[in-house]
C-alpha cells in the first residue's frame, strides 16, 4: 500500500498469503481489513508474476523473503498475520520487538491436520513426487491439458483460476504442495499475543487439534470463530463483512495491544 494512505490511528497489519492465492486474488480481503488496519501485503515468491520464484523452495527461504520485505517497509510496529500456509511461513521469522502479535487465519501447521483423507492424500503425494522427480513441473503447469483439468476439477470461478495459472510459477506450485503434504516439523511460537481465527465450516484444516495446539503453545491467546470458507468462492469485501463481525475485529486490535481478555 502507499505510505501516504496510511492512517496513524490504525495498527499496521502485515499479511502473508496462503497457498494458491496472491494479493490480486485477495483484493477483497485486503479492502475489508483496510477498514481496520493499514494493510501491507507480502506476496510469497512465485505466487505472483511481480515476485520471482525462489531458487530453492523451503519454509525457511520463504520466511527469509518475508523478513527482507518486512525490513524494507520500515514500520515502527506491526501485527503479523498469515493465512493458512502463510502462517507457517510467518511463524519462522525471528523475534522482533516491533511485532505486537500474530494473527493466524485458518493456519496450516502440519500435514496430519489436513482434511484430505488418506486416498486423496496418497494420490496428490504420488503426482507431486513424480512431477518433481522427473523435473516436469514447468512443462505440466504450462500444458493445455493440465489447465483444462484444473478448470474442470476446481469449483473456483474461471476468472480466478486463470489468474492463478497466469501468475503462479509451476515449480513453486508443486514444490510448495510437496511441503504442505509432508511438513511435520515443530512450529516456533513467540512470547507474544496470538489470535487464532478458525471456522467451523473449514473443509481443509482440522480445527480440534489446531485449537489444542494453540492453547498449549500460546501464552496469550484469543480464539475467534467466523463463518468463512478456507478458499471462498467469492472473495469480496462484502463476503468478509457478512461473516466477520465488526466487534470481533475491534476486540482483536485491543487484544494485541494488551487491552483485551485472554481465552
């Protein structure tokens, strides 16, 4: 965002995107959150054309990119938020006294808590491993048949799929999928307030182990239940306004400033 458009009365929110999203696809969410925060969106490398893919794709290297972008913003204070896979990346940043707290939006922690089911997980894992082992990621990603299959398989609007296919790097797509399907390493937690945003209707992440994990790891925790899908079909400002109460956002702002109750 343009620094000239920042509001000194609002908290700075640094937002890291989820898998299969970018700042263009999440424009509606950014607009919604902009009513409460000065939003600074950090696109992960390879998820959008303007940010070239990493030479070596890993959670640590994604985190290093976010750290560099964060330093370039020069913010005096901020709240760090990650959407799904973006939270895993954000959690690997080193401690920063300028950071007031974390917001974990339907966070991805490890592969065991995905709702894919054993058959679908096995099929995805086999396809991803074969693609990477045979170095076919770019060729498959750019093939007409794959793109037609993507449109056929996905419930997303065609415009969103076209945006994703035109912006995301093929190797990044498959390498990041490999991480998501296999990651089981510990997730670092900082001595800061954590806001966990979960949805009972989430069809991608298992909420029960996720909630227990945050209750165990976070010393200061606020849990907010909302009615959003993990990958909404319509990502508009009104979609989020209808599903995330105004009062909930205001309480989150108070909480990360040490003025709200803990759960």
